[in-house]
C-alpha cells in the first residue's frame, strides 16, 4: 500500500497494510505484551513502511517535544527499581515532564518492542535501568533507531557503551569489594558471595570485586565461597540453606541485592543464626527497606533519590538541547546492625 507524501499515514492505513484491526494497532503501541509476537511484527513492519507517526507525536512536533519520558526497569517488584522510579518521577514532574513506567519483567523481547514503539508514541526520552544482559544486535539497533528519531536514550546499565546519548552507572565491582572487605576487616572467614545468575550483567562485576577483596586479605580464589541464586527471596533462602548445610559454614555473607539478603536473613533465622552475631550480612545495594528491617541491614550502594533525580535531569537536559554528561556513581558503605560483631 502506498500513501502520498501529502497525506500522512493514519492508524487505519497501518491496520490495512498489516491485515489487522485498528484496535490491534493501538494495542501494539499501548500494551505490546497483549499482542502476539507475529502480529506485532506485522504491525511494526507496516509502521516502518508507511513512516507512520502517532497523532499525539505529530501534534507534539509543533512545540518540538511531548514532555514525556519513559523509564524501563528490569523488575518493578524489586525495591531498587521501585525506589528509583519514584525518584525519577518526582524530578521529571518538577521540570514539567510526565513519566511512563514500563516493567520489562526480564524480557528482552519486550525491551526490543518498547524501544521500537515508544519513539512512535512521541516519547522524548528513555531511561533504561536493568541489570539483565541486554547486549544484543536487536537492542543496539533499536537504540540507534530511537536516537535517530530524536528520542534520547540514557543507559543506567554497565553495558552497550557508545550506543546511547548518556550513560549513568554504578561501579558494581567496587560495591562487592567494599562489602566483602568490610566483613574481612572484622576477621570473618570464610565469606560467601550470594550472587546472581548468568542472566545478570552485574554478576561478573560483583564476583570480581569479591575476589579482589579476598585476594588482598590473603585468600585464594580456590578458597572462595560462591553461591549462585536468582534475584528472589525464595531462591536466596534455598541458596543460603545450601551454604549452611555445607562442610564449612560461612562467617559472613555478601548478598547481591536486598531481595537476596531477605532470603538469606530468613534462612539464618530458621537455623538459629540470625544476624547480627555469628554470621555478618551485607547487601550490594542501598534502598530504604534496609533501614526498616530488623536487624537493620548493612549495605553498599548509592543514594537512589539523588541518582534517580540526576538521571531525569540529565535526560531532560539532553532533550532540551542543553549540556548533559554521563556519570559513574561511587558506592558507599552504610553500616548497620546486620554486620555487627
């Protein structure tokens, strides 16, 4: 189907070209996960063929922007992502921007579709915050295309360097190093790393920091105690139970997230070894929940309120054509009861 350059394509044109209903086209933009992948592909192919732009985006061209940014997070159920989302939203609203929150639910297919559809909805910028391994050719291409459509992208993940306008990440190797060193400085040994699985791009960085601290304390990699778990409380509880039932019991545990630390605390309590005391516990992120637990949880991380605000400000500055810079966040140790002797 050919559309004259004098008459911009409509949603109905896209529907006809893709052989679907107008309602289906609308759902591809507003709720892509509710549409079958084959159908989404047909619709997006028609969108590209017809150079279709949503009416809301077309209207925004009069002012040059829609005053909307999207925040894509790996899993909104994680305390880290929910706190980050709140900080981004508050900062963006203070500058007259609304925030569209998108939960990736650890799906790279969903990420690819959102990166394709959000620019067509008139979204001015995207913040991508996930610890999942998303470095694929399709994601790289989608980010490049989004930026070519003048949708700025800010990466809050230590991967895909050189692809997006801005990158703001945390030094996760330093996070695990500080957490492990804190426990080793208390003369605790062995110290175990309760880390994420292969699907997380953060896991190798945390492992590097953990092993560096162990090496500096005179412990070889062969003596390291590594336990792999998913980023969930139940999985971490089971992994910690495995550590406690082994031939050598750890005196300290470095948990890769607060959710993982919660699972570890549950297993320790069940075994009558609740921190603080016999086994010190440190989590590799700082969230408000850490202060509310009993015992309060020692963490190493960044201040998410400041980090989220800085992300929103930098992205909006880039959208408005102002100077904006990438930034690496330096983590800090936050001492609380869970690691006390």
